[in-house]
């Protein structure tokens, strides 16, 4: 059973701070790692993907992957109230990724 | 370019009825996946189709079935609806046939079973 674990939160950070979201996975053969943002009542939106160990940056978002420790994280710099949402981690080793249950992020002014 | 489209947006059905949900992938994408998402949980995989062939099936009962058409659009059918089938049903589109391609979700169909 492939498992993807996320702290459900909520994670509360002040506006302008760095939000750090973490995800661990059980399948060592996993090759692809995704972060989705989901606003309440909406569908998930792909915001980052990473395939290799290390960091990948895109604007205010940085995805970090450590395959040896089996974790992937998402950093959001200069957090804004509009970043308040649930962040889903998805991990894939074949065609079909497994999703975590998501971490709720609240950015307060 | 248009994203993934799904219809209908919302649906209310009675226990025991049947429902058909529809999805059109992003133009040029050949793979479609279906997920069920209940409140507070991540999406749960139901089916994946690539080039009209089933490539994967999640842990759902046989009441759930799907197919993909020559234009790569897809249908998800659920028979003998149960209250527990109430959920957001998501369709995701993928560009290539390999395992490392990103999935893009449609807006979803909110199904309520009463």
C-alpha cells in the first residue's frame, strides 16, 4: 500500500512569512512528485512538480526533494492571504500518483 | 487553449440510480484519469485510460466503470448509487504516455446522492 502522509494542519503564518509544507511517502520507487493547490470548493491546481533530488524554484514557490529520506516539501516565500488553501502532495512511481490528504494553509494579514 | 472540461457541474441523484459523468481532456492529451474526492481527503484514484485502453483501476467496486472515446474524451459511469458515492468527481488530463507526466484537473462534478 503506497502511502503519502501530510499534516492536515491548519498551518497558520503571517502575511509575508515563509510557509513550509511537508510530505513523506512510503514507496522508495517513486519517481515523480507534485504539489497541488486546492481552494475550497474548487478542483486541484498543479503548482509545482519535481523529479530529481534537490530544489526547484518557480517564483515564490520552491519544491525540495530528498529521496533518501523520502520526503518532499514546498516552501512559499512572501506568503499572501491569497495563498490560503489546501496543498496536496502527490507522489507517483508509475502512471498513477497517490495523493496525500492535504495540508490547510492559512495566511493571516 | 481550453483546459479540461467536465459536465455536469453539479448533480443530485437518488440512491439506486445510475449516473454518467463526462470529461474532455486538454487538446493533444491522450490520457484521462478519474478521481473521487470526499471532503477532507485527497483525491482517490478510480481509473486511468490511455489511447482508449484502461491502464489502471483503483480500489472501487464494479459499480464504477469508464471508457475513453476515439477523440480522447471519457465517461465515468456509476450504477446503483449509494449515499457514500456523494463526492467531487475529478477528471485529470495527461499529455504523454510515460509515468512522469503532470496531471491537470478539470473543475469537477459535484455529485450528491440522497
